[in-house]
C-alpha cells in the first residue's frame, strides 16, 4: 500500500462534509481534515478570489480513481482541484490504523 494525502477544494463546509462522509462510509479514506482557505486563481481568463474549504483525505494511492469517481458525483464545481501527495514515511501505528480502516 502506498499511503497518500489527497487534497480537494470545496465551495463550502457542507459540500466538504457531504463528500467526506461518503468517502468514509465507502472506506476509501480513513480521515478527512478541513481548513477554511482564501483562494486566488485564474479562471476563464480572469483572476478570481473566493473563500473555499480545503479537505485533506488520508488514504492510499490505489484509491485515487475511486475517490475521484465519488467526488465527480457530488462536487459543485465544473473543474475542481483534486490531487495526491505521496506519504514517504509514517509510524508503524499509523500504517496499521490506515490498513485497518481502509479494509472492506
């Protein structure tokens, strides 16, 4: 298993919660952490600014496509930001917890 942190920006806290609960129930992630963020970004040739919620999902790289498939069903954005960052090292306790929580 290759542990990863998936990052997703959402339009609201409610949207972040809705997506997180579905992913947790399907055991595609072990944990979701949310942070309010102010985003500046280019969109359709303009510079935009908005308040969003950044969600960090603790999971495994093998679940990326399944997680993305669920996000597509629930996310409000035309184009959402979703990417994976590999976890190079962690403790044995965290490894055991992730393996246990992601088992179906």
